């Protein structure tokens, strides 16, 4: 019987949707081991986020309000205290930048081992084995954790968000535990680019551009019309981000976001190992590239050898005709 | 400032797709692949060197110490950051099977207690394990604040604090950490204007990426000290908490690539074959 504590993420005063992948993992483990899962929400906007979290079938939701921007030092101690008192076997979160930043800190407080960014798990009674990508996704390792509490972050694209459950979970408050490390770090601010487009990690279609687009203007004038004709999210290669053509948070790859949409279109992207690590789980992959031998061919289902400055506008037009 | 830079030796990341699994599935092999310094740790070395130098006068502003853990031949890997300009090295002797992120963090915490660095600067993740946990655990073990996924670092408060800009899912986050602190770096930390120490002229633009070791640097590196304590000597308690029972290669994508002749053919196939439009 493994009980799981899901660490929810708050974004702009509400529950961030990516939390629902960690809830899916927790629900699956609970089901496999006859255990239960609770969701903990610690941060700014905990009340609203907890109300939302209560819709997803948890045994209970635990909340603690902490003012100001997210910093691991402000919330880790509270989460660790709840984890210890509550007799949980697993503490988990989705492996976004917040989860990856926070959970190892919580783990160190609990003297726990961490399995990061897992793709799946197997349960043998209460003994769990976690399958996780390594070597830029070129090897999968089966990890076991020997500490009493196991800390796990889950790859969002491998755990489909849970649907709302029938009834609301009870919500209780936890006391905030102070951590001296929090006195030595100050949150200055967050800068985000707001977009009408779907979130990269949630979209069904992703269109990514590479350095071959040559400029930010070309991303805007050539690629974005295709992105919007498909109702897609836009991504980019590391080279395009480094060159400043698009914001860094559009980067897909080992170092950026991992995506696995139904359709991934790589425009002018050669397909470095590190880029493939972020998108080779996509269901259908299309490459548009002048170079027939580009490494992206090793994962592409369809490859159009063409000059992207001709092919992309033509493709945008064809998609438009589909209506 | 005194900066500790942990670096990991990994199999050539640009050939990660050539990693193999042993026939019984219990080990990964990197036969024939060159061993290199983890790219993110190399960026951390560069960032440390930029923090610790006046780029115009070449005056040194502090000490940069590189640390690694592993078998004795890892000494070769440490010579590279020493040749780039780090001052000395420490290699904690250990077999690979004795190490996981927790053991590494504990060992680094012990070293931090003896060395008392102002800053521990390291790569955000090692590109073999891809765990992205050691730096965060280390910060917690030391009770220090941390900044992860750093894309820029600016010295503040007369060297007592750092303003760090982090790359997060939704954009960029700025924090100010009071030293001593742990900072884990992402790849854009080696952009030309990413590191500002308040001494090097503000408009100084470094080349993109880590510096190459000069011939002079390589010669000097041969004389730089590398201490080699054994893991057991550091007083680290407990062994690895994460073990790998087996490994496997990912499932190959089915089918081979289908070259299409035109945009029209592509759209048709996406509709009728792939059924994604």
C-alpha cells in the first residue's frame, strides 16, 4: 500500500495544468498498490489552486499560503514536513522547471533518493521500479530507490492529465515551516511572453523552426502563419533560440522542453541528438529541409526536401484550404 | 571569490545515440566513445573563469577549483578546465558504482565544509544520467540558497550577492542570492554578455562558448595541483540511494522515412495515412 503526495504547481494564482500528469502517476500507483494520493499546494494563491486541485480525486488536498513569487527555499520545508508526518511512500511532481528545481531539495530534507523525469513505472507489491530516459533519451534505465521515501518527477508527455473526478476532495491547511535559506534569496521578478497559442507541452500539433529561418522576422512572417493555420504551438531548435530569433522558452530538446504531440513539423531543423531528445516521442514527425540526409530523417515519418521559404507558405495555403 | 566547480566526465554526448546495452541488460557500454567533460559543467567552468578575472587586464580576482569524482583516470578530464585557467583540482577517488547524485552531493558538501567556497557553480545536469538533482540536493545539504537553470549571473552588493536570471518554463525568472550559494547553469550562461563581475568593463563581449585552452595554458596545467582524497576519507555516510537493475534501448520508431515530392502530397498523406489533419 503506497501513499503518494503530489506537489501541485501554482501558476498565476491557480493550479498549473501540468500538475495533472503527476496526479495521473499518483492515481496509477495508488491503484496498483491499493494506496491513496493527496495533493499539496504551497505558494501564492494556495486557496484557489487547492479548490481546483480538489476536483481530481485526491483523498485530501493540503494547502499553505506563502506570499510572493515561487522560490524552493520558501516552500520545500513545509512540503517535507507534511511528507514526513503523513507516512507517504512517494512524493511526486511533474518534471517542469519548478518540479525539477524543488523536488530534489525536498528529497534532501527527507534523505530520499530521486528518480527524475520518469516515463513509466512497474509495481511489484509496494516495490516500485521507474523507467526513465538517459543519455538524451537514447537509453532507458530501470531505477529503484532504496530510501524510505521515494521522490519522483514525471515526464508530462508520458502521463496523460487526469480528468475531473465526480466529487470534491476535502481541503485542510498545513502550517508553513520556515527555512533559514529563504532569508538569503530574494524573488525579483518573472518575465513571460503571453501567447494565445496552446502550451508547447500540451498542444496536439507543434511546428518548430530552426536556424535556417535566418531571422526573427522570418519566424514571424514565414513560420507563424503555418503555426496558426494549424492551431499549433510553436517551438524552436537551440540554434534558433541562441541566435535570438525566438524566446528561449520555445526551445525543444534535451535542454529545453520535451514534447510528444500528434504531429510535429520540423522546419529547417537538422536534427541534432539533443533536439531529437525533445521530440522523438511525437506520433507523426514531418521534416521540411533542403538537405535530404539531415539527421532529422532518422526520426521523420515524412520528409519534404525543399526550400522552406517556398514550401512553408505553400503548405500554409494548402492547410488553409482544408477549412 | 572562491568558486568550486564540480565537473563530471561523460561519454561523448554528440554520439549519445551510439550508447549500447550489454547483452544481459545490466550495464550500458560506451565502447569506443571518447570521454569528455559534461558540456554543462564546461559552461560552469567558463562562467567561473569570467567571474574570477578582469578580462581586460587579465588580473585574477579569486580562486577557481574544479572537483570531480571517479576513478583515477578522471585526472585527465580535470586537466582541461585547469588548462582553461582553473587554479587547482580535487579528484575524489571512487568507483562509478559507488556514486549516485546523493553520494555526489554529500561528497561535495563535505568538500565545501573544508574549502568554504563563496559559490558552487555547476552544470544543471549531466548529459548521461540527465537527472538534474545533484546541485539542488547539495544546496539543501549545506542550507544554502540556490539558483538553477541560470542563463546569466551578475555580481551585486560588492561581491556579497549574485543576481541570477533563470530560464523557466514560462519565461525568465530573476532572483538575488546572498553568498555562499549554489548556482546550476544552463547553456546560455556562456553567451557573450551573460556573466558580469563588476570589474571587467561592462561592454566587454566574450566569445560565445567556453574558451579553448591555449598551449601555454596546457603547459601550465601540468604543474597545477590535483588533490586525490578517497571517497571514504571524506566521511560521507551511506551509499547510493538510486540503483539501476537494467537498461534497454528505446523502441525504434516504426517504418522508415517517406520522402514526399510536394506540399500537396504531404498534406494528402497527413490526412489519409497519418490521419493527423
